[in-house]
C-alpha cells in the first residue's frame, strides 16, 4: 500500500525535485584535494602516495612517476530542524505551514541525499523530541516523512521554546554540519544566543515559513483571535483602526527582531510563504545563498 508520505514524495519529485536537482549541491559544495571525480591536474609522485592514481602515460613520457589529482566533493552531513509546534498548524487546509514544512523536509532530504550527503532530522515540539539519524536513500527521506506525519497528530499547545530547539540541534550535531532550521520562529526563549552558539560550530540556514494569517488581520467585524502557541482566545473588533495599527506595529516589530537576531548571528533567513510555488521559492533561496558566498 502506498503511504501518504510516499504519495507526497512522488508528487514533489515530479514537480520540484526534477527542477532543482543539481542546484542545491552547488550552493554547498566544499572542494579539496582528494580522489573524487573532477580531474584538476598532475603532480610528481611522492613517497606515501597512492600508486593507484599514477598516470602511466604521462609517467612513460616524462620518465618520472606522476599522479592524477582530482577535486573531491566532501560528504556533507545535513540536519533538518523541524518545528512541530502549535503555531505551525496555522493556514488553510492542505496548505498550512505544517504542510509546507513537510514538503520542504521531503524535498531537501531527497535533494541532499541524491548528492550522496547524509541527512538527519530533528522534529521538535516543547516536551517532545524525535530524531531521525542521518541517511541518504529515498527510503530514508520517506522515514522522515513518516515521522512528520506521526508528529502532526501529536502536537501539543505549549509555547515553543526556540532556544531549546536550537540547543537540541547543537547537542545532536557533534561534527560540523549544515543545519537547516524550518520554523515560523514564533515562540519564546533567548533564541539569539542559542543561534549564535550553533552558528559558531556549523553552517546554519533558516527557512522561515509564513502564512498570511501571521501578518494580516482580516476585516471581518467581531472575531475570535487565538494565540497560535498557547490557545488563549480573545474577542476583538477587527475593524477597529487602532487595533489594526497596533497589530501592524506588532508584526513589524516581530519581523525586525527576527531579522536583527539572524544578522547578528550571521545566519541567512529565507522567507517561504505558504501560498508560493515551492520550486520557485527554493530556486530563489539557492540563488541568494550562492550570491552571499561569492
């Protein structure tokens, strides 16, 4: 029987992975001298060198042993830090933030895995932590998808401690790795200090998943406003001009704090809107990542 994660991955492989394959690897390629597949030149053979890499044609012509030298793609370990808190349930049915997070996780796991990199996942909600150890295969990407499906049914209502989430990632990734944090970054905790600690040891990229409901107060008269993290409810007049101004100011202040904290930590943050085409959004992320590193 075909599972829900497999159906989703099949659709994403056709619509997204095919369009992005090869681009993501180029944005995070680390070259060093080794025995990979890209030929870079020749050098004289020295004591201790691997005789299997001797170029016998050049050796015969120069009457001196020479080695073929390659550029090797070093294996990359990638950790996906996946926010499964209550606020990630916001958005319309079938295209909420948790749906986009699941799609992003599957696409990234498949793309990095196809390049021979090991991909692990940390699924975090306050009071609950699930870990999928690093792997490379398509089946491994589906395992991450299955864990996402399981946690979607078990999310609680506590406010997300962003600092705790980032600290958990730091404890998990003992060797230098690429850490991709997928979250709406709505929560509590001194997350900036935790992010700085994480960024000192690893390459960190933040994908901020945003829904219209996070930024816009609808004009619908009296409405019930619910805190996405705590579940606290309040009846407000959405047409009240003062309320709308205060709401906009609060959104702008939240975004400014997030941008400033990411900038101080040296971590690029990319906005992924739930109503945007996923492939286009990721192409833009790769382009910005390459531009930043060039």
